[in-house]
């Protein structure tokens, strides 16, 4: 009886944490700060969403803008995937 009570408590605790970010997860703002260091332009648009890269939980930060002196109509886009637990860069793509 005691084992099943402990199991029920563990399941309830796990379910209550499922929708919340882990306590050790870096913030969205910190992920954006890390990503900004990877671009040589001031972004006109910044987007950061939670996702996964393989089995790694990541912040997928997209930065879009123009390089200094770049003609209108041309722009750069950089997507930086940042490990949500460690803050390390998992991948970086430029277009």
C-alpha cells in the first residue's frame, strides 16, 4: 500500500511540472543575448521559440536584418539553436 501511495505522489509531482520550464533552463532573454553575439548586424526582427534538436531541448533564435551598407531588399537571417540547459550553441545557420 505504501509503495502505491509513493508512486501516485511521484506521478502527480511529475505531471504538475510537465508544463513548466526546468528550473535550470536559461531564459528566453539570455538565449537571445547569446544569439546576438553571433551576428554582425542589428536585427530588425528577433524570434525565440522552444524546440528540440535531436534529443536536446533548445531555444531556436532567429535574427533577421541588414548588414551595414547592404542595399534595401537584401537582408540576412541567422538561426541559432541554443541548449536550454547549458546555454551552449548547438547549431548555427546563415542565409
